């Protein structure tokens, strides 16, 4: 089981690095779906004792939402918006991958220094969770397309989810439901907004959304 | 009782989506707002029993923020009736850029207003950190369609920024919840503490201090984003300036407070665990930073709704500073939360009247408000004087109390910076407001204005203004006792 957990964590890191370096949005959506599945499987792998049934239920919900519904919604938004690629991100792809590697180093460094009240199932969990969080944040601020920003938000949430699944599952269900609800509704609402942005400007480039700032007479 | 507070707006919101006739829907909006206010008053008489295993409970801070929310919503709902009546259906021409746009269906708008009220009520009543988080998230989701009422690209941009920035903030707050769960999970073999406020405060000895500190940081930054503390306020001026004025009033007067409550809950746990100074220091820094940023952007501001928005950043800073100072500053902050909400909501509603008559948000193009709109003009001047902290209005008393709190602790540097920033912002805002009020009105405005001063548009801000004035002259004993209870709960006196 421990080997499986580590494998899933390593795959999460690798897929994130691929995400940072690619420009095709359908590839983004596939990777996000794969990450959702990995996170779901991870939840099962982490809990063997009393919590196993709850973890399994959570994993199923997570698989359905993160690897099923969300990618479907996003793909539909992509089709409607006629967008295939991320164009001219604020930070280039090579530089993005480099930033990802640096973030990984930072996450490992920080993860090793955090004192855990109880031993984690794998020493990789905290660094990977932090790394996903940072990558998601980076994607949100460095990409132009609304769709890509939503995908970045999903990666960020996966990071939080990994942490929660590993350490907060003893808490009543509401905490984990919160993640799923959040992911679902955030993308849902954002998806609606995206289609409006699209109708309004004939593109989903958020660089169009830069008019509201301090007035320069 | 708590269940009724939550169910009334939720059920009314669902009904509002289904009701077709405009009149009936508007009547439902005001009726549910009035019912909610009445229930809140009843809660003052008899503190309601806890519900859901103590997850829902009205303690003193919750009661304070619930009362503010309920009162503002009542005023806003009355104003909304007049507002919706004058926003005729069909295409509109945007006065700023001459593009055509339509409005959101009124049923969706009204429904979301009521869901927004339900979500804010849940924020005020939840004692469980997870539930509180869900409630704050719900306020974001319910209010996003409100900001996008006028369907043109500027409001779309504001909504997008609001959703994205607040969602990231809320994600951080969720991480804070998980950190808190780790802190409360106990050392190997010990029992876990549930994430309910009272339980956490009872078992602080078993909390893991470094993780509690990390959790507080996440809550502060996460909910601080939503509260509009600088430098996390990026969404706030856009959302406040682009949404309909009645929504701006609710965002500024009620929603920002709700986010602050999230930070206060975390601070309560930290204080009980003997780490009060850690949180306080951070709150002082964020408070002063917010006031500074607000001062920079208020001075020379060209857009009067943005000016009010930055003033909200300032006053959120004042609240954070007051709580951060501790002692009598906390009492001042609690009183100031009331005063700020009442006067800012009043100002936004009046700004809506001015906007409707002049069809511009530019300070430079608005002249002679007292001539064109006598009642709104008087309220506008009174509101700006009130929010700037001049006597005899309420904010003067609360800002003075916070100043006394700083001086009593010998923190003269902070006191000096606080007073200097308050004075600067007052000069900036009062100057702009007086220029708008006086002078000769531009052509064509007078003819348009006659219909704008309907009772629906005047009485709600006037009632709020009267309340601010009364609070400046005399704080009722019951209210004062309640505020002291809040201050004690938040580690002040």
C-alpha cells in the first residue's frame, strides 16, 4: 500500500510539471482528470483501518467529480469557446517548468521542517500537497485564458485535498465535502462566467478584462 | 429559532425564483427581510437554543454581526423595490461607453439577494469552523450573480476578479481548517478535539501550537482576502463600483463584516491558547496597511463609488487595528463595525441616487447635488461627515475609543499614524463630496432628477443615517452591554 501511495504522489508531481510545460488545453483537461483520479485513489491508499469505508466513499465521490463531471464541463466550455491553446502566457513554458522545479525544492525543504503531531503515511505527502498548491497558484497568475486559470485553481484544490485526505479525515465529513462542493461549484459558476466572457468578447482571454483600474485622465 | 432565521430567506429565495409577477416578488423580498429582522429582534430578547449539536449557536459576536446584517438587509430590500422598479426590462445604453446591455432577470437577482442573506446568517451563527467556511463560500457564490446584474463587460470583469480572487482566498481558509484539524488532532493516543469553537477553547492545552499558528495565518490571509484587507483587496474596488448600489451597500456593510468574523473566530481560539499577541500583532500590521492603501487611493480619486470602496478598505483596517490593539480598542472596534456598516450602506444607497440622476460615476462631472436632489444631497454630506469621523455621528465615538485604546497602552507611534491617516482620508473624501454637492448642476440633469427622489430611494438611507446619528449621541444601555460582551469574548475589555 505504501508503495502505491508513493507512486500516486510521484505521478501527481510529474503530471503537474507536464501541465506547466504544455500549451494545449485539451491536454490540460486530461491531466486534470488524471490528477483527480490519482487523488481519489490516494485517499483509499492512505486509510486502511476504521476510516477505510469513509475513505472509499470519499474516493468514489472524488473520482466522479474530479475525473468525470469537471473534465466534462471543462471540455464543453472549451468547445463552446472555440479555444484550443493557451496563447502567450505571462510566463513562458520553459520558465514555468523551471519555476515548478524550484517550487518542488521549496516544498520538500518546507515539508521536512514542519513538525507533524502524528507520523504521516508517507513522508512525501506534505511536500506534494504544498507543491500542488504552489503550482496551482502559479498557473492562476501566469496564464491568460480563463479556462487555464480554472484548471490552475483545480490543481491548487488538489493540493489542499491531498493534505486534508491525509490528515483531516477524522474530522466530520463536512470538511471533505467542502472541497468537492467548492471545486464543483467554483468551476460551474466560473464556467457560466466563461461563456459570458466569450459571448461578450468572442474569446476567453482574460487580458481583455483589464479595464477596471485607477483612472488615468 | 436559528433554524427559522436560516430557513426564511432560503425558502423565500427559492420562491422568488419561481414567482412571475414583479410586484409579488418585490413584496416577498421586503416581507422576508422584515421577518428576518423581527426574528433577530426576538433573538435579542431570548438567546436561542443551540442547534445541531452546538454547531449553530448565537454568541455575542455572532449576535452583533447578525443584527448588522439583518438591519442593513431590511433597508436594502426597501431600497431595492424602488431600484428594480426604475430599472425597466429590455436593453439599456451604458452611460459610460454607450454599449447596449441587458439586466439579469429580476427573479434571479431577488433570489440571489435572499440566498445571500441566508449565507450571511449562517456565517453569523456557525460555531463549527468547517461550517463557517462553507457559509463564507456560499456568500461568494450567492453574491457573484448580484455583482453581474448589469450584463456588460465591466461588471463581468469585476465578477470574474471577485470569483477568482475570493476563491483562492477561500481555498487558503480551507487549508487553515485542515491545519486547525491537525492542531486539534492530539498527540498519539490522545482524543481529538472537534472543530467547534467552544470545544477548541476548552481544550487549548491539547492544541499543537505551531499548527495553530499556521492555521491562524491561513485564516487571516484567506478570510482577509474576502474582507478586503490590503494588500489582498484587489477585487474590492471593482466589485463595489460595478455592482448595483444596493448590492454595494450589502457587500460593504454586511459581507466584509462576515469575513472579519471568520478571522475573529480564529483569533478567539489563539487567544484562549495563550497566543493572543501573535494574532494581534498581525492584525495591527494589516490594519495600518489597509488604512495606508486606502489613503493613497482615496486622495485624488476620480470615481465616487470607488472612493466609497476604498473607504471600506480603510474601515476594515480600523476594525483590524482595534481588535489588534486589544483592551478598550476591541470595544471600539465592535462599535465601529456597527457605525461603519450603517454609514457606508447609507452612502452607497445615496450614491445610487446620484448615479441615477447624473448618469456618471466621475466626481468631476457631478455638481450641485443639493440643488438637483435636495434630500439625497443632504444625506450625502451627512454620510461623508459621519464616515470621516466627525462629531456628532457614531464613527467619531468609536474611532475615538480605538485611539484611547492605543494611547492607554502607550503605543504612540500607532496612535499617531492612525490619526494622521484618518485625517488624510477625511480631507480627501470631504473635499470630493463637497465639490459634488455644491456648484451649478450640468444641463439636463434637473429635468431627469424629479422622479429620482422617490420615497423608496430616500427613506432607507435616511433611516440608516438617523441610526448613525443616534449612536453618536447615545448608545442604548442594552447595546452597550452587548458590545462589552463582544469585546470580552474577543479578548478586550
